[in-house]
């Protein structure tokens, strides 16, 4: 089936943008906001209509999801719903509003819930600083149903956790199986929303990040004396 022309002014901007991505940019290729402006001269908020395609299953990455991209670059990764077809592309927007974003960041403590890094903080061993974003996480509920919930994550964890599901029922079941001392300890961590790690635990975490050559040296130091 032949696709409509992306230059057809009778189509809405979002539909034209989708067709432009498919027929001009191509999956896997990079484009910029300037490219969008040149393709749709005189069309206000054409770049927003491109972003709207994400609500219809289109994957369009920025440097938040793909560190290889420049600040003004985007990559058309994968086509979603063919919004130009009759009856498609008209569902209500599921974009996260600025109010929702502020609320999620506030309740999540303004740090990444996956790794604990704060916005603007450098990742260990790099000059790259973290940016916080809002991720959608599918959570399996105790009754077996699934619900999409919002959580604050940094740009790294958001990419690594894309498509990740969380099993709340399994977490609650594991808590029910804890002894009284372990349950009390966990309750204190949850109440404080943080946990202080011991020196040994921090050393273990550092060891896990070392290259194999360095791990060998650590194992030699820890090995029991011969004889």
C-alpha cells in the first residue's frame, strides 16, 4: 500500500511529521529541530507534533536516551502506530504534564530512584552529569493486574530500564517472609528513605566495578595465607 505524501497539506502536522520520518529520515537515522523547521516552514510547533508521536508508540530518542546524540539531535529509532491511517492517531495524549513532573520529582526526593544520583551530580569515574526524567513503569499489582506508574530516573537508568516491569506482589510477599529483626531494619530504611552502607558493603560495590586485572589484585590481598 502506497503511503500518503508527507507534503499533503490536507493532513495534520503530526501525520505529516510521521510520514516525513518514515520516507525522508528513515529508521535509525538522526535529525535535528532545524531539519524539522526546514521541512515544515511556517508551521508552528512542528517539533512538538514530532514529540507527540511518542504517545502512539514511536521511539524517537534524544541525548537523554542515547548518549551518542548531540544536544539538538534526535534519532528516529522505530515506527509506531501508522497515525496517517483513518481512525488512527486520535487517542487522547498521554504526555506527562509539567505539573505531574513536578509532583513526581517532589515525592521521589529529587533523585533517581534506581541508582540514587541527584540531578547535576557526576557519574562515578566520568565527567558526565545526571539529568532526571520521568519514566513510566509497569507494576504488577497484588491482585495480578498491571498498572503504569510514574517514577523519577536519571538518563542512564531510564534507558537501561526501558520496558522493565516491577512485581509489587513479589516484593510484598518477600516482606511477609522476613523475621522481626529484618522487618524492623527494613522499616527504618523505608521511613528514612535511605540506607547507610557499611565500609565492607561500599568496598564490595567498588570491587564490582573494577576491571578483571584489578579484581585479581584484590583477590590476592584477600586470599588466606598459604600453609
